[in-house]
């Protein structure tokens, strides 16, 4: 058994190094000077013509990339703020709508509840390419195309997180709600005093996953903002930056990765607890 555990530890360690290597190199290359990065990127020799050389440290540590991104050229910073605005707006809307909708679908009995739950599951199974055309037509009728709301509003009512939270709230013991009712609590108080506190781990996991979805979205801005490139988030702008090396792309990538890493470390315990609760159910 010890040999088996040792082999598994070695395998997992090797996989972890492979997964984390691009992140580590991104932050390391962000401290290269722009001139050194440009010369380094020229060693690619085109695509498919051999492996790219890996440099673990620069000739001289430099903050010029960050100076250029944050001070000299504000274009990348503008896309960065667009990503922040979209993500915060989507998370704020989801925090109001999704837990309340999940609570209603899990605890209340009303005509059409099962049909609505089935519709949520069906929407969960449909990819964005299927719902794209109806969404575009609806946004066009509402005169929201080429506006920030075209990106924000469709993402607020995400069926995946409705399904995730609904399944979590279904598993809450009825005794907790009965005890709250005995103390004179109504449905709204039960929602804030019982359902939300008990679902704290799932809510944290959902917030972290939703942040990743909103922070990394690419297709939605490209479709809903066809002529307003100034409203693109950084995830879309990186596609343009990667076509030609400017010497500052690694600093931009490091700044782009940093919020996601911080969110993951902050909600790490909730994510692991949410996964365990999902497996138990």
C-alpha cells in the first residue's frame, strides 16, 4: 500500500507541476524587460517547428511591463476595468435572483413548479450556440445590443447555478424549517435565517465558479457587442494582443490571472465542501 501511495503521490505531483507551470512562467515572464520578451518570443520559429525554449529567470528583473500596462498605455487597463464591471454586475444580479429562485423551486409548491424545474434542466443542457440566436433577437427587440447590458443580463439567470443551489436546498432537513416556523418565522425569514446560512458552502462554490465564467467569457461579448470593441472585456482583447508580441503581454496576463487566483484561494474551502456535499447527494 505504501508503494502504491508513493506512486500516486509522484503522479499527482507531476500532474500538478504540468498544470501550474504555465501560471508560474506567466508571472515569471512578466518581470522580463519588454525588449527581452520580444527577443524571446522570436525564438518560437513559427508554429509546429519545434518546442519553444523555456527561460526560468530574466537577465535583469524589470517592472517595465507593468509600468507600460498600468501607466503609459491605458488601453489594456480599460479592457481590464470592463472585465471587472461585467463580473461584479453579473455576480450582484445572480446573488439577488438565483438563491431566491432556487429557494422557491425547492421549498414551495405551486402550479408549474415541476415544469419550471424541468425547463431549468433543459436550458442547462443547451450550449450557448443554441440559445445565441434567440438571445440576440430578444436583445435587439429591447434595443440592448451593443451595450454593456447585453453582456450582463443574459448571464444573470444562469440555469447551472439555479440547478446547483436548488439541489442543495432540497437537501436541507425539513426539521430546520419546522423549528423556524414554530418560532414564528415566515417564508422570507426562513430564507434568510435557514436556507442561506445552511447553503453557505454551496453559495461560496457557486460564487467562485460564476466569477470564473464571467471573468473568462469570450463568445458573449463577441456576439452581443459586434461594433462596440471599446466595451470588450480583457478576455476578448487578449486575442488581439496575442497576434503580435508587444513585450507587455505577460504583465497583462499576470494581472488578468491574479483576481481569479485570489478568488480561488478565498473560496477554496467552500469549493471543496461544495464538491463533497454534491457527492454525498
